[in-house]
C-alpha cells in the first residue's frame, strides 16, 4: 500500500485531507508539527505532503532535512502567495507546491502524477535492465545510472531530488533537442492540469549548480533564448 506522510498544523484541514487520501486507498501518516514529521519520515513514506507554516520546526527546514537523507517526492502546501516562498521550497528540494486554498481534486491529481511518474520511470528502468543490466547514460564526466537511480560527476555521486533526476535524464536522453518550459512540464512532470511554468527554470538552475563548472555560464544545460532549454553535453 502506498504511504503518504501528511504534515499540516490546521487540524480540520489535516483531517479532511487524510480522509480523502484514505478514500483513495492510501495509508496515511499524520503530523501536526515539524518535529513529529521528521520522526514519521523514518517509516519511509512514498510521498510527503508538507505545509510550510508549522510549529517547532517549519516546513522549509523539514524539507531541507528530508532532502539531506532521502529522495522521497515532496509536495509543499502554503497559505503564502509570495513567489519567493514557493521558489525557496523548490530550491530546498520540493518537487511541487500548492497554494491554499486549493481543491482536494487538484491535490489528489498532483499526488497521483508524482507517483505515476515514479512508476513509469521504474517501468522504464525495468525495461532497460532486460536489455542491459548496467545500461548507463554518459556525457563527458557525467554518468547517469537509471538502474541505481544515481548520477556521478567525475566519479563522485551527486545528490539530486527525484524531479532533478527525472529532468536531467530526460534532457540527456534527448541531447541537442530544444524543449520549451511547457513541453518539459508535460514530459517530465506529466501533469494533466496546468502548473506554473516558472517551476522549470528553478529546477534548471538547481541542476546547473550541481553539474556545471560555472553555473553562471552553463555549457551543459543551455538556454536557447525565447525558445527553451537543451542539453549540449
């Protein structure tokens, strides 16, 4: 059974979301503060739904700590409308965000999309493993191992979030092809509903910080002005 860790300090909203998740067949772990969330994270949930404004330890700090030890998909919830708060969450490793108030249908769709994408990737990996047990993507000193879900640069493992891994793998597999932000949302995020396209440049910037010699002058993930992005190697 798929396990969701739900972290929300508003008891009514916590109960409502948990009820709907259980109706969808998920096992739900609930926490009303950041400290408890980190404790429950030890049970290795399949996905985390995380509010930003939490007592004891706020959601951004919880996200940061989770990302230090896990690649679990994270959806952040916030009542704030400031773009900065959303970007900070993404930079800390969140895979998606929803601004309150949101519809339960949209939250469930986002959760299903993240889990579906993960399932598709695992299916692709399984297919690749049937052809080759150790099929890897290599570009210069960059090595992507889909079977191990691991990226190395110069032989050293790079810590990527699940979304960063998916995005990098897609770009490398389509080396030289330019993709718009909208197309990347469709191919990598896989949502049926619209998502803010500003999510893409945030993840591109995070990737550049990890794989480029000089992130301010990227040579691998290039920006094609007015069009989109391409992986050049």
